[in-house]
């Protein structure tokens, strides 16, 4: 068996020369090559110099040919390094036509990716030998680096206003043609979507409430609405508090419209069995993924989410939404945190980074402090200052929504509608704030639009409350 020669990094000098030769022949090939490759994708230094010169000429709007490239290289005193005019002419003779520039560029790109993977792996090996970092940090950084390589998006860093203007105008024109009230992922609640236009990519959404207000119910409702919609999207649901079987039981009962307490005890009407099995069948075919491991760190969550995203991408699919229940049950990546506030701040930043890294909305549930229940407070509606343990939550979140049920605070007042609830949007980075009226069907643990005509059964006396 022949031994693997690792002395020379992956490269294809002939393909690199073919790309450059194609660019010297035809302007269209220049555009294709510049779109697919960057200077650092070339292995041979002289090829990098030539490609860089071509890019500079093209950016000025001038013709790219042997004469102009030679002049550009001469100006920067690199013409002799590449073999003068004879070296450029030799590149032209490498290809008979520029028609195959896409194929040549793909070869060059693939070799570049392999070299970058080697570089990443070498860095990981060095970190392991140094033993200066916690293994969880090394794993997280390695996963992030490999994911960047797999996507292999050319990062241009600073964007010019000219580029941004064209891109934004194109987005505005597309929105004008589409005229869609919901541009992100729909929550399934009409008025909430109208105010938020849906959950947007790379946003961190915080849903906060006191215990038993229904934040878990709302999160499960959103997950159900997303995965069971006409155009289902993939949802990864992390539960730090409930088991995956309890979560599935609640989702099936809510979707079937059967009293959760009756489902749990088995005392539901026989005719509801079909509704339950039909709901279970719909969920079994849906793109919903559940993790019920308690006490996960933000690094654990990021690692699992990235792995699922990669697995789905291999199948031609995507991870579209991540929901986490709930934030205060997570732990930081290190046990050396001086305070819980610092730990929550790290978790908050980590989730925001994850949303941007995977380019998906991340919904995190959060507990509120006891301040809304203080007797001296005139209004029990939660405020941003009630967010528990860290001001970083308010800072990092793109959207903050609170759940408020008046009946929770006035349990002995018969005039208060037990089903009436509000979702208070107190912060929205790209939109308005406001209050959305909804109904909370407690026995189904389900939120619906305020004007919903849902068949609501009256709950039995002393019915259990569900968050």
C-alpha cells in the first residue's frame, strides 16, 4: 500500500492556471471567477498576484486582458515574478475556451477548502497539546471553525454603501411584489404576527413570564404551529424542565383539543381517541426535534444545534427555528463564574451568537422576578426591568415578549375572564411595541387568537394549572 504524502498541501496548479487563462480570454469568465473565488483560494503565489491584479482592473471597469494585466503587475513591480508577458501568454494557451471556467473554479475552491480544513485541524491539535483551555471550549471553537469551512462563504468584512444600497433596494422591491404581512416564521397567532411580521432570522426572541402564566404552553403552541403548517419548517426544542414524553403528550392534547388533565388521567371521552391519534400521526411526520437533557450549557446547546443543522443540510433541508425552555435552567460554560448574573449574561450572549451563526430565530423562555407581584405596584403587567438575573437579556434580545393573565393576579375576582390573556411586546429592535390580546385555553394549554371561535369547554372545578 502506497503511503500518503502529507508534505504537500492539496492543490491543483493546472486548474488555477486554467481559471486565470479563461479570465484573460473572456469578460464573462472574469465575473464568474470573481464571484466564486478569492485571492486566498489560489495555492501558487504568482497565481494569487495575477488574480488580484485582474480583480483590481475589473473593479475599475476596465477590460481584463494580457496587456492590461501586464501593466497592472508592472505598476506593482510583480510582472517579472510571474514570468513577464510570456508568463501571461502561457496562461492563455492553457485553455482553448473559457466555457469551462465554472468547473476549473470549483476544483480550485475544493482544494482551498481542504487546505483550510487542514489548518483548522492543526490548530485544534495544537490547542489539545497545550492544555491551556477547557476541552468544552476547544470543542466549541473546533465545531464553529469547521462549520465556517463547510459553508465556505467569502467574508468581505467591510461592505460598501454602494453594495448595501443595491441589496436593500432589491429586498424592498421583492417585499413590494410579495406584499406579505409575515416575512419571518409565523407563530400561528394572527395579531402577534401582524405586530412582529414573524420571527426573523438571526434574532434572539425572549418570552418571559411568572410561573403558571403559560410560557411553556406558548412555546409548545408556536412549535406545533410551525411544524404542522402548510409549509412545515424544522424546529429544535430544548426542554430543561420537562421530559420529552410529557412535552409530546401536551402537544398532542393541545392539537387534538382534549383536556390535558383528562388525557393524563385517562378520563377523556372515547370519541376523542380518534382526535388524539390523528394529532399524534401529524406530529410523527413533522420536522420536530426534542432534547430533554437537563442542565445543558450554552456550549452543549450550540453543539447539538450545529450538528442537527449539518445533518439536515446533508439531506437538502434546513434547521429553521430553535426554542429553549428555559434560560435560567441552563448553566454557563465554566464553573469559575463569579456570579449567576455573569453566567446568565454569558448564556444570553451565547444564544444571540448562535442565532446569528446558524442564521435562524432562537426563542428562549425566561422567568421573571417577583416584582410584578409586589403589593405596592399599581400595575402587575411585567416590564423590561423585571427580567430576572441579568440586564444582558434585555440588551441581547431583539424581541422581548411578556405573557400577562389578569386572572392569575385576581384569582378571587369572578368578574375577570379566566381565558383572557395578553402578550406584551416591550422591545422589538426592528418594529413597534404593543399589546396583543389572546385567549388562553387552560384545559388545553393552548393560546389562540382573541376572536377565535374555538369550542371551549368549561374547566372542571379546582382544575390543575399548567405553565
